[in-house]
């Protein structure tokens, strides 16, 4: 029964409250909710403006203050870097025995030689020094040598530093050289520390093929093609003008996995049906579902890192010749020392890793398909791939100078077009390939004669 002057449904002071209905404020049984204290560290280095901004952001997201869900973000710290120029100083590169700076490469042995005491030595192996021989299967993410880091736009090509012998200011134009002489004390100064313009790589592969042997190989190449060579080229051909050039490359190891699925056919028999002009060959074949999945480890894939050599425009140059003299024995690269460049020319790297990544991935996929071919011999009528999966797990990049003996000839044609021809010799293996200007009239005559004899032979043997 309800008490007088009390609204129905309202609990009296002597009745217990209903379940889930706490006593009203002012009631003897009313209890204040517990106060949540925010740790003092939560407000460290924060201002009232920060607090208000946080409240505004939480309100914009539709959550009450303090109720915004915690979100874990994946952190990207960029590629791991191998510091290949650590403990290296610019300036004097002295002979370890007598202290002379008159040092150059002994091409026959691939060692550095002091001009005074004749002492010879070689820089440490870059493969061992920088742990480049660790298993490719263990690569995870991207690792780069510090000499392969992204180029900084606008970095000066002319670098100056103090001679550590006499203190004079010495300037090196890294576009054309890596060494200079101090104009006061005459010591040879070298640029060894890496600057972000691509001038100093992680490693170098020294020349081991002498110039006279390169000249002989170039002469032999041109003479074997002189019948079709342009007469002006033959008159001006001087193989002694060959120059030794260190060209910039990026060397990359790739840890990847690849999968393919498709349909393959194996021929059972073939036979002819019909008669006379209606004959046709019929093939019977079994059709199979074919799938391949494998891990792919690519070791020392070598990519040009000079934009003008990457530009293969056969109407203006014969840069593709450079690719035909590969591979180089890149396992023999040594830690970079500018003394290896003494007496040779060199070209700066002007291409970043990101610029050639697509080329590397495309070539890696091609390598995978090629290595898979021996497993498909049963399908003698071919395999049609319908699905392909490709995942790169890890990459390791280093920049290196690789040696090339180069002969160039600039051809000016009658129609005004110009074409730069190269004859290139691998500075390690001696592999030679090139392009020479063609005597088009002689080539047409020879082609016509060959066609006539071919027609006569076909008529006689029918």
C-alpha cells in the first residue's frame, strides 16, 4: 500500500530500493561514484591548449572524451643502412709502409702499388667487410649500403677540404675526378668519404685486363667486320684511343617467392586427315593443370645506375653494347679506395634505388620463369599461365664501380642524324662487343647477291 502524499511507484524511506535503481542524491544510502585519477605522467609536457585540442579531436570522431579506441600503427623506419665509409677519411691516402701518396693500380695484379717503395697491397674484400655473403634466404626488408643512399638534389659537384699535410684548401670536381694534388705540398689527395651526389660508391672492382690487351681485342673485333664497315670509320679507327672507365652500378640480392598456375599440354600423337588440298594435321594431347611454387634467391643482379647508360635509344646511341659484356666477377669487389681510380676515368651515379626497383623486380621474375623451364619438359606443347604470384621478402643493395675499356666513335650520317658507337671490353674477363658504322651500299650488294644464290639453290634442289 502506498503511503499518503507519496506518488505511486516511489520507494519509501524504509523500503529497499529496487534492483538496478541506485538511491537518489541526498538519500542516506546514496554513494558517490568512485573518482578516477589520471596519473600525473599523463600530463607531462602538455598544456591546457593540448588538452582542449585532444578533446576537440575526440568530439570530432564521435567518441566521448577518453573513450577513443587505441590504434596500433605500423612503424616504417626506412631501409637498414650498412655504413660502408665508416672510419674512412678524406685527404691523404698513404702507403702503409713508407707514407707516400704516389699510389696507383697495378692492373696486372689488381693491387695498389706505391711508386716509391714498390710496396703492393689490396683493400679488404667488400663482401667480407660488409657481410654481403650472408644467406640471401635470411634477407628481410630492404638493406642498402650508405653509398647507395638516395641522392640529395642540388648537392654541389665541386667539393673542397683541407690538405691534412699542410692545411691548404684543395678542391675536387667529383664530376670528373676523385683525386687532386695539393698545390702547395704536391701530395695526392683523394675523396673517400661518401657525399650525397653519388660520386663515392660502397665498393670498386679493380681493372685486371691491361690496356694493350684491350687494344688488341678491340682491333680484332673491328678488323673481323671491316668488309661491311664504313670507309671513313676504317680510315679514322685508332684503337689506342681506348680509355678505361669505371661505370657506376647497383648490385642487388633479392629474396623472393613465386607461384604460377595454368594449363599445360602433352602431345600424344599427330596424324593427317583429309585428302588432296583438304589435308590437315591433327594433334591429340592430354591437358593438365600445372602449378609451380618456389623460393627464388637472386645473387648479385647488376643494374646500371647512370641515367645516360640506362637510356637505350638505338637511334642515337649503342648503350645496349655495355650489357653484352657482362657478367662481372662481383664477388671480388673491394672496399672503395680512390687510389684504384688513379689513371682512369669514372662516372658518377645519378640514379636512386627507387628508380631502378621496377627493372630489378621485372628481371627477377624473368629469372624465376627461366629457372623453372627444366621442370616443364613433359608439356611439349607448352604451358599457358593464367595466374602468377610474386612476393619480395628482402633486398640488399650496394653501389659499385665496375671496370670497362671503352672505345667510342661518333658517326655523322648524310641525312644529318648522329649515332654514337661503342666497342666495349670487360675490364676483368676481356669479353668484347661493339657497334661499328656500316657501309650500307656494300651491305645491300652483298644481300642482293646472297638472295640470288639462294633463289638458284632453291630452284635446283626442288
